[in-house]
C-alpha cells in the first residue's frame, strides 16, 4: 500500500484550507480494483487495456517485451485523452508532456521493431473502449489521430536522421571525451533523440556517454520546469517566499507589473461580486491596501497600489477576458483602476490614486468604465458566436484551446489540423454576421453542472467548475459554460470582422477578429485603401482589381525579361573574370562583387564561372538594399585537399554581420552590413592562399 493522508485543499499559492472530511488514499484505484474483480494479475490485463495491447501485438514485432507494450498502451490512452481535452504536442508545459509521451511510445515501438507511425492507429480503439463514458471522443478520433500521426512522423524523421546529427555533434575527440553526456542531453532535449540511441552510436564509434552528465542536465531541466510551472510550490515553502512584488522605484511609486502574492490576503473573506447586474456600487469597504508588496494603512495621491474591497462591481480577469477598469471614489479622492485580478476568491483592484487619500476601512463607491465593459462584452459574445460557427462549418471536433477577449478585439485558438480555405473562412465570418443581424436573445442562467452538460453546453477542459455553473445560451445557436460578461442580444455586437487566421502549433489554429467600433474602423481603413487605388489607377471600383492584376502580370513579365538581359550582360563579365583569375598551384582563385544582385542571380553567375574553369575557389558578393549576400564554391579536387566552403563562409560572413552554411563544395550566407563585403572577399582570399600555398 502507498498511503496518502489527504487533509488540505490548496485554494491558491501558499494558502491551505482544511478539508471538511479528511481521508486516506490507499492506492487501491479503479484499475487495481478492476484487476481484482476480473481475476487477472495486472492492471494491463483488464478489459480497457486488452484491445489496445492486442492491436500492438498484431504488428510484426522483432521481440515481445510486455514492459514496453504495456507502456505504449498506457501512453496511447493518456495521449488520446490529453489531445481530446485540448492539449496539443508542443515544447511548452502540458504540450511538452504529450510530445514526450508520443516520442517515448514511438521509441518503444522502434525498439520492438515497428519502424513506421503506429500510435495514431490506436486512437479509434481507445475511442471504442471508452465510448460508453465518453461518446464525444469517437467524433473527434480522426482529428486526434491526425495530430498524433504528424508528431510520430516528425519523430521517426529524427530517428532516421539521428546518425547524421550524431556525427555532426560528435565531430572531434574533444566533444567525445569531455562533454559527451552534456551533448547527449542537448540532442535529447532539442531533437528528441533517446539516450539509448546516442549510447549505441557512441559505442559503435569507440567512446562512451557520461550518463552522470546527462542526468545532471536532466535534473536541471526538471528544476527549470518546476520554476516555470503554473502549479504553486508555496505550500512547501515559507508563505512569504515569492509573494513580494517588484520593488518600487526611487519615487516610491510601485511599477504596475504583476500582482501581490497570497500571504497578504490569505485571511480575507471572499469578495462579493455584483458586476453582472450593475456597474456602479455604493459603500464598499476597503479591507486592505497593498503597496510595494506590503500592507499599508493608507495611500496618497500619485501612489500605485492594490486595493481589496469587501464587495465590487469590477470583473476580474478570468477565462481569457481582461479585467475591468474604472474608478473607486470617496468624495474628492479618486483611485483609477487600471486592472482587476483575482487571487483565489479575493479581488485585487490595481491602479493609482489620482487625487486625495484613501485608508483601510474607508467606505467607497465603485464605478466601472461602462463603454469599455460594453466593448469587452461585444468581443466575448462574438467569441461564442465564432466557436459555434466554426463547429457548424468545419465540424464538431472544433474545441477551444485558448482565448483572449479585449475591448472590441478577440483572439481564439482552437483544435483543427487542416488549413482553413478562404471559402470556409468566409463562410464562418458570414455565419457570425448572420447571427448578429438575426438579433438572437442571450440568456444567462445558473444551473447544476450536470444539467448544463446534459443540455449540450460546451465546457472547457482546463476550467474547474463548481456544482453550480453559469450557462450562456445564445438562442440555441451557442451554449457554453462561461463566467464572463455578455450582451443581452447578439445584434449589440454590431459588426464582426476576421483580421487574421493561421497556425500557431501543430493541430492548433488562431483567429483574430474585431467587433463593434474596431471592426468598423477596419472596414473604413479598407475602404480608404480601395479609394486610393481607384484614384491611383484612374479606374472605378468594379474595374480596379482586374486592372491591377493585368499591371502586375505585365510587371512580372518585364522583370523576367530584365533578369534575362542582365544575365546575358553578366555572361561577358564572367568570361573575362575567369580569364583574369589568380592562379595558385593550378587552381583559380576568383572573387567579384556586384550591386543590386539577389542570391538567386548570384548563384547563376557562380554556375557560369564554374563552367569555365576546372579547379577553383570562388567567392561572389552582392549588396541589395540594406542586405549583403555571399556565395562560396570549391571544386572537388580542392575539397579533397581539405577546403570546406561551409567553414570558409562562416568566417567571411562575420564581416557582413551575418551567418551562413552549406556543403563542402558550395555554401552561401546573408548579412546586414553591405559595407563589410570588401573585407569579406579579402578574408576569403587570405584563407585560400593560406590553404593552397
């Protein structure tokens, strides 16, 4: 037995709340209990694992290792549900955990003899097993499988490329002897190359990996992850640790960055929020004033601080919606609220006292900025309309992966693996605008979480819901659990305009849009651009597009003809350049510099020169606007003598404040300092002369 005595609930960083019913976790979980009831020896022999393990065994395995097979089955289930809950493989936080699970499974499969993507094929099996409890999982199985498949392909590509990467990293004896363990960790962390593969390759090449160095780096990474984790470590350290805000500047005014920790407000009662019903509130009492991370009795004009009230009409940042702004007033004393946040269930009003003086226990009036709150509500209601429209146009697999709601602007991240066509994006935008014009009534209701889910409401996987939840229902078109502020009718959104759409990670896309005044401003600016184009081309609105397309087509043809004629002129120069080259022990050293020549044309010129000589070391440079280009080519016989274009160009590129790379026979570089081209070409000549003489 692994006994855990559970007696506290952590409500926020550093704050522990005794549980009304303490308990002992014996470790007899559901799966262990199932193994006893089903009369099997292991958790992996119970009914929910058997179909997954059978599917793995159906592959032609080189070896049967149930330790690895069971791990794959467990990882497959975890990965499927994580992606179902909106956690996409990435290099950060939860996404990194999912990526590691997929890569571990891929390597286990690789060890068993499976050399192709296979984990994604287990997705429908997992969906079938859990269909009775999670029926929605089956509808999203295809999308989940695509995300896993993409990640698997990338990892298999890394495994296939591992010998080349390892050869490049361990290219000299120094790297093999003194830093092998650290290098092995870098390869593991950067490329996902397992330590086992690095060790095997090292053994084949006559050296060993220092696992102690590898484990040291791994532990350091774990510590970094803990520090950056959103999970507080406060209950294991003194409450004061990490709770202070940034120190004040010389004037004593607190920089407006970050919020206070929990220690100063841990004993305060929950702030009563009434901001859904009214934006103005009278006779709220100041419970605490926090300045520079310390509790103070009073605050004067010009000073920045955080104020805690017993009740408030200010909405605190939550669920992607920004916090309210406004004023806290007592007579002639005015506190400008610049942001509102929550620490546990306590609201923190952050800002600066514009005039007068405020002290603890004062009775004050709250006044939320009405126009800003309305603009935020427009964007939030539009976000709900957007998600419903995306699900209707693209499919029910669409799931929110993140959002930001600001005054008349919104950002919505969602699970979808394919690029959205211009036609579908237009359909989404049109559907949102259609529902705005339809004037749909918006109802806000409190109900049990069970009833809300039964009604078909969408819930966010990463939100912790209480037994009573708030349902935002836009006349049956959209139903979501949401604690944000909304409009009374969809028509109040006014206008909706998608500003951008694109991928932000594998399987995750982002739409940014504007509403109300911001959308109107975007349309107005677009109309101004069209008017300027019409004036510029002396045409009409119905003809300007066709006219511009025709002009760009002609311009493209002219540019092609110009490039062709320019190349013909350069051909004469290249013949002369090859003839006047410096000859060192039978090899031609050729250098030249050009103006307003891009990298593509520079490579063509290089090819022309190379066709005229047999043994050469060639470097061409060019300046174009504020950029500098270099290309280096070395003939095969000189490569055999030890010349390496990739190494040479790295030295030359420094002088144009750039970088480059390539192969031993050809490399190129770009930089931001055209004035350094002369020195770069001289550096090339110096290197070649030293090598050949």
